[in-house]
């Protein structure tokens, strides 16, 4: 569970991305290891003591062709909107600049807690450089050195102490889903088509203040919530056009939902930015449905759908488990299929396999095709258990985890899918040495 969101703000070159990397501990993400996934570095996950948090480096959010102050303003506004705590980074080497004062003034006019980090205090002889920063009126400055990793722990202590104590509204018992995708692919049109066409009953839930833009509703006795990629709509087109901001919004929604509808614009086809979004959804371990929208605009014969399917499979190899649906929010073609699909992939992501049945399937698979020998040694699976759902995660007790080759994992995953389905849901397989 994520306990809070921290955003890093500050003028260029003060050391934001250096500190960002310290916060996330430079841990390698699964996605970076996945072929075909590209990734930008404005968003990461970290943990400190018992808390897990998300980190946003607003320095990576850039406006094209805008005056510098507009850019800073947008970055600080995004931080204020997205974060629970803001870390304001300044440089102890240069002292207070006009830009620092400009940012400080914005931060003082809002309500999110701010932690002031004076960076580039590389050794104790520079410590007195921090005192002038009291003049910013943002409380006690912390001396840090991003490059040397000094003082980072103190900043994180304060940050996690400022996280909200109340658990976020999580709609117990509802299937939460979100439409994710580039701007203008038709996300809002699909949401509206679902809400208007399906004659759903929109529920009224008490106390859902933070995410008033989420829409809870009931259809065929099942409760759903559409998690909106808010903010975009609220802030209008300028923000929507900041590519990375829309990716950021998508990430918040991905984390909060149970099922991702990954929307592609059928009129434009697959673009690079689609891959960022899909990569994050995959990494988050959420069930995914690939929704190819604007199907009405595609000129087609009886082979078109299969051709497009092949292309999607090629471009998103790691999403082989995700069903594909061709819809039009405009003509409402196959909009009716979406809720039943959401329901199904959700169920699959929650599926628990009885241990004896699981072991039968794995043992059969192993008997049919034993693991390939590596340097004369072969991986032997002795016992399997499912340790969690969403995503379904399996731990295999093996003679030597090093011997479980990626391709054999793939083979086992395919056997599990043949036996149990798991449509739309990623599966994780972990090998442990037999204890
Ligand atoms: P950003 O533009 O705010 O994200 O800043 P960067 O993290 O890219 O850092 C800008 C420059 O400052 C780089 O050359 C860093 O190596 C340098 N830098 C960052 N942190 C420190 C630090 O703690 N001490 C010193 N001396 N230099 C630093
Ligand atoms: P969002 O930014 O992803 O939420 O996209 P919108 O729902 O605002 O749609 C962007 C544009 O695409 C609008 O002009 C829509 O009318 C149009 N659009 C959305 N879905 C379809 C569709 O299925 N077919 C066609 N032809 N246009 C669509």
C-alpha cells in the first residue's frame, strides 16, 4: 500500500533528480528489464522505515516553448495537486536566487506541507550556508548532499511524518477501473458511453471527498467505480498537452484501480507514448484490457481486425495476456462488451488455486517438459504455492533458483494459463530455494 506521494520542486540544477534517485534508492524496476518498454524518469517508488511512497520529480515535467516562469509555475502546481508532501530543493552553493523566492512564494500560498532541503552541502564546513534559507519563510532548512547521500534520511523522516494518517477512500467491494491512454484517444468518450449506454445506476457514497470525480455505479448487481484520470479535465488543455503530466495522471489511476482499460486511438494507430503508459500498467501488475477505440474510422475488410491484433501483439509483447477489444465510443460498437470483460479479468486476477490442484498442474508440466539443463544441472520444482492474488503470484520451491530459466518460467506460465485462464491478468512466478 502506498502511504503518500512526495513531489520534488525547485529551479533547474539544484539537484532535484539527484535527490529523486536517492529517494527511490536507484532500484531497478521490472519494466526496465522488459524488452520494448521505454520509460521516463519523473516517477518512482521508494520506501523509508515502514512507509511506501511515490516520488515525482517535477523537474522532468517540461512545457515546450513557454517562458521559464510558466514552466516552474506549472511544475509547482502539479506538485500541489498531486502530492501529500512537497520537498523544495534549493542550492547551498549559490544561495537564495530570485527563482527560489518565486517558488517559495507560490508554496507559501498553498496548504500542502513543505520540507525545505538545502542541497550541495557536501561537507560540514558548508553547514552555515543553510541559515540564510530561513529567510524563505518555509521553516527549518535541512542540509543535504544528494551526490554524497548526506541528510537524505532526515528529510525522509520529516516527509513520512507529514503523510496523511487517514487511509485513502478505497471503495471496498467495488471493481475499480480506469481508462488509461494518451490525450485524445477517447478515454472520456468511452467513460461517457459506458455511463450513458449501459443505463447504470450511479451510486451515492458518503464521505468520498478527495476523489469526487470517481464515479461509482451498479450494473447487473455488480458495483464498479470509474477511476478518473482527474486533474487533466480540471486543469484544461494546457496541462493535458504536457505529455509527461498525462503519464503521471495515468500512473495515479493505475495504482488506485483493479483493472486497466488501456485505450489506443485506432485512427492514429500505436505511438511511442502508448508504450510508456502500457509499461507502467504492466509493471503495476494490474489486469489489462487493450481497447482499440475509434474503430469506426478504420477502413476495413475481413482481415483487418486480425492484422491489427497481430500488430498490437508485436508492439506490446509483454502484454500477451491482455484481451483486445475493438470499440467505437462514437457509434457505441462493442461498448456493451466492456463491463463483462472488466468483470471477468477482475475475477481472474482474484483467483486462488487450491494448492493440491496447483501442484498437479506444475508437476504434470514438469513431467511433460523438464527444465533444460544449465551446465549439466536441471531445475527441479518440488512444491508450489500461490502466495497472493492481484496479481496471482506463485512461489516455487526448487533445488536451485538460479537454474529456473526465463524461458522455462514462460513455459510454466503458459501451462498455468491453459489450466486456469487468468485472462487479462499478469502472473508472477518466484523461485525459492527449498528450505
Ligand atoms: P536538477 O536539474 O534540479 O534535477 O539537478 P540535477 O540533479 O540534475 O543536478 C544538477 C547538477 O548539480 C549536477 O551536475 C549534479 O551532479 C550536481 N549536484 C547534485 N547534487 C549535488 C550535491 O549534493 N553536491 C554537489 N556538489 N553537486 C550536486
Ligand atoms: P480523451 O482525451 O482520451 O479523454 O479523448 P476524448 O474522449 O476527449 O476524445 C478525443 C476526440 O476523439 C474527441 O473529439 C472525440 O469526439 C473523438 N472520439 C472519441 N472516441 C471516438 C470514436 O470512437 N470514434 C471517433 N470517430 N471519434 C472519437
